[in-house]
C-alpha cells in the first residue's frame, strides 16, 4: 500500500483546516456560475453556495470524506441552524449532548447507501456524539492541546478573554516582554513546528516536502504572530483548536456555522442547487470533465505536486475553465516550482486584504485568473 493510499484510508478531516471565508468572499464578489472545489469535510465547499452558483462539483480521493460531506450537506438542507449546530457539536453545543435527538435527525436524512452505512458506523463508534472532532487532523490538535496543558497548565485560556482588540494587543505587548511568559509560546511553537511529530501522528509519511526558506519553527512563529494581530482570538476557530483543543466560543465557529451564511446555503440547497461529489484526482477530473468552471478552489493540493505536475498543473486544469475563471491555490510549506502560467494572470495582489484576514495564516495563497489564452 502506497503512502498516499494509507493517508486517504481514514477520515482525515471532520471540520476544517482552512478558513473558507476567503473563497466565499471571492465568490460573492465574482458570482461564478460553476464552481469546482476540493471536498474535505464539506466545510471547504458548502459555504460557497451562499454565493448562489448554478452548480458545484466537489472532489476528493477519500471516499469517507465524500460520505461525511454528503451528510453535512443533508444536515444543512434539513435542519434549523441551532439543530445543525447541535447535530455536529459546534458551540454553544458540546458534542456529547443531545444524542437521542441526533439519532432522530440522522434517521430523517436522505443519504446514499454508502454514506448512510459509513456515517451510521462512524456515529455509533463515537457513541452518537457530534462529529466535528472525529477527523485525524482534529484529533491531532486535541492531543497537542492536552500536551500543552499537561506541561504548563491552563495559562493560555486567558488569551481568549478579550472582547476588544486594543486590550488584547496591550495584553500581548505586556506578556511578550516577560521572559518567563516567552517560554510558553516557545513551547507551543516547538510542538507545532515539529515536522517529525505531524508526520508520525497525522500524515504517515505523506507530509508535504517543504521548499520555503523558513525553518518549521520560524514558519509557525510568524504565522501565529500574524494570527494574534488579526482580530480577537475568541473569533478564531484555528486558535481555539490549537490552544484549547476544542471550539469553545460560538463567535469563532467556522464559516459554515455562521448564521447568515447558513441561511443562504440552506436556501440554495432547498431550491435544488445541484451538487456533485466525485471521488477523483483533481487533474484526472479536469481532463475528462464536460463542465466548464468559473471558480476553482484547489485547497493545498498543489503543495503535494512535484516534477512535471507542479510545472504543468495549471495548464492541465485550464481545459475545464471558462475565460475569466479564478483559481485559488493554498500552499502549505511548499510552493510549486516553475509553474507554467501561460494563459493565466497572477491577481493575488488584488486580494491582499482578504488574504490578510484569513484565520489560519499558515498558507501562502495565490489567486490566478484564466485569460482564455494558449
């Protein structure tokens, strides 16, 4: 069994390791009719329905991710906003509450046979608790937070106490000037900057091959510096996972659990907006697709390309693009080298403010526009 096959054998994501608000805002600005997206837990693509596309295709190599996304989509179609939060275990609901109601809700979902069988087994295995922490990525971060708390106690909880940006900034200015307190973020960053740890626990040898200049520690140090300066900590789901191991504050829920976005997505789904979930490699699907897309969310897939593929992936992708289409590329630790941009225009700088507001700040984000040229 290949390393890639091992990595895609289990449920890797049940929540999100990206802030899809960026892609949603782009779609709301450009109003694409046809969208192609990596699937993940469903959180990567379902919020894009709030921009009212005509159709949306979600791809994933992992069948279990597609099954989970199907259930997430059905839950957004069927459930009220509060019931949706409770079903999955988003704050203010804990995953372990309302197990009887969760069984009832699940029994009402119209799912494919494969999705029903997989999700029923997954829910039973988790004792009918909400599933937002069921993925390997989420469990890894829960484990990291437990290690931190074991070593230093609950000292980090206080960083989520602020409701004013200035008071939060004053707090960090004071604390980071204290040599004793500096040890705490250093310890955290040593864990998050440990490639061997994440490779062993999460990626099973399929960890991205880094080509950026920074070392792992410096990379995460700079990322967290940007995040802490980027709004209130309690509004950031990524920081909550990193330091608390759970989502505690509803105001920091991911975008699919934002009430205004949820209402728009639910309305689109109930109007019958078509979704197609496909188990496929991105470039293989692009080569055979009969659709032409106006927006493509590639997630961090290009970070895993090498050789000819990292040079030609945009050229392979353009066969399924309409002129003017936007392609959003997230690069995690590795930026594809020598990528052929023929027929594309790099418009990343036009969206600098949106990129700066992204919640995780661990991606180098590039936005390319297809000009319809050879």
